[in-house]
C-alpha cells in the first residue's frame, strides 16, 4: 500500500482507501457479516481511511465502521463521513446551525467517537457555496471539538472551485475516473495550489470499469444502477458517471485493449486515478474480501506510460467529452 498526505490535515492516508456506500445500501443485496469481513481485509492490507455518510443505509454504514474500530483498537483508522442528505429537499436554508448540529451528533453516536476526523457537506445545492455563513457554522463545530476537519463532496467542478476559496475547506470529494476527466483539466491545479486533499469517488464508474457488465446484465430493484440512471433519486452523474449504459459498454471494450497485461480492468482504472498528483486517494467500494483484495492491489502497480495515458484520454474524447463537460 502507498500513502499520501490528505491536504493540510494531519492524516496520511492509503492511496486506495475504502468507500463505504455499498455496504450501507442501494447497491443490491448486502450482508453485514460479509461487509465487516471486507472492512477487516482492507485494514489487513494497509487501508487506514474509510469514507461513509449518515444516509448510507440510514446509519448502517457508519455503525459497521464503528464496529470495525472496536474490533481493531490498535489500528489507526481515519473516518470521513458526510451530512446534508437527510434533508427532505436540498435547499441551502436547510444547512443551518440546528440541522448541522443534529446531523453531526447523530454521526458521532453512530461512529462512537467524540470528534469526527472529517465531515463533508454531502453534495449540497450549488448556491450554498455563495453562503459564507454555512462555513462559519462548520468552523464553530471545529471550535466546539465535534469536528477535526471539514470539506465538501461536490457534483460539479464549478462547486469544487468555489469551495476551496473558503480557507478551512481541507478536502474535496469529486467523481473522477476514466469517464470523468474534467476535474483533471479544470480543477486539480487549483487544488494543488490551495493544498486541498482530493478524494476520487466513484472511481470505477459504478462498477462499469470492472469490465464485468454487459447488455444482458441485470440489477436488483434496490440497486441505484437500476433506478437512478436518469437522476430519478439523486444526481444522475452518481450512476455510471452519467454516461448512457450502452455507450459506456463500448468505451469499456476499447479500454480493455489499452489495459497493460497483468492486472484487472478495475486495477487499471484505480491505478490510473493515482497518476494525478492532486488526487490523495481513490475510494472504491467493496462488499467482499475478494473485491477489497483486488482494489487494494492496484496501489502498488507501477506508473503507466505517457502512451497509455494518452490512449485513455482518447477514449474519453471519443465517447464522453461531449456528454460530461457541459453537465459536471
């Protein structure tokens, strides 16, 4: 495992960390005992950073992470969580002192800690970034000892650029993968200058970049890949990175031809994210120990050649650019 400093924080985290959305829910069937095995395997392999949220399984994910920490008292395990998606409707007015305190207190209880390592606003409305008072409330939570650090999770590059103008925003979580090059082109340099940590979320494009899907592949009714392709429940960019399913399958076939020998397509995709110095870590999910082993191994793959990187960009330019660039 490799490690990188998370922005200006005191956390040095695994470059392939653990995203805990899938073990909470909306990714099909999940078994808590198997999820816990996956979490333990991650720590065994050197993972020391887990990203979760209060709404993943309505606290289920946070509580599983708390159990992991109880069972691994000698291991340093940093945990990031998120707040804001408990609102019935996403409105900036909902990010007030009362709600933020309630959300934080709930996560503190679920995670069984006195202070959160990192709290991220969970894809709030775009206009929130024009309201400095919200970030003042987060500063107050730091001063109160409930948070060590805070950051944001965003949908759009413009939101990320605005967020880092606030001096105490330590991290930005953003969708970044072979289907989403816009952050590298329009945000990463600014993040490096601001010394802000970047968490690359959805690095496998909702599993599409594992190369295991097909036109015949089916998803269960409780899997967002079945019910959110057009943004019915939340931003459609969270599902297959917003790329139409059949088009994504075509792109994957070309990426398979580019992939160097000796690794899975998922490992290729994960290691690719780490070729960008601005990225602190990728946070793929895993519901089984075997999936976690596949993910973690990508951290130690040697760097790719400029030719390989150029070919990946060419696939993006061919299939994705016209779709992705205007929307996110």
